[in-house]
């Protein structure tokens, strides 16, 4: 029987740059590969960030962030997701 080693959010952060076009999210302590974005993805996330940012500013709703930021959603075991916008 194989024993799975769970990864903590701090370990994920220290992993550094992705290799071979893959990045990772953390789901209940397990690394989940996420394919690196392509050009069309960048165009769409840029458009959405702009439009949502303008709407949020006009209605005093807070801030909008671009993709690439990891958000720790749960602890023990950790879940870290990287939304597009």
C-alpha cells in the first residue's frame, strides 16, 4: 500500500517556477498539475480583468486581481487554487 505525502501551502510556494509548461494547484494536500496558459487565455483574462475592475471601481466593490495569484482556501490539509481572474 502506497503512502501519500501531503504537501503544505508553504511547500508549494517554495517550489519555484513550473517545469515543462505545467504549474500546480494544491487540493487537500495533493499536487494537481495545471497546464500553463496560452495566448488566447491571456487575451481573455486581460479583457475580464479590465471590465470587472472598472465595474468594481464604479460600484465600490473592492479590487480585481489578474491570474497567477494563489489563494489558500482551506487548511489541514491545505488547498491552494489559482483562479484566472
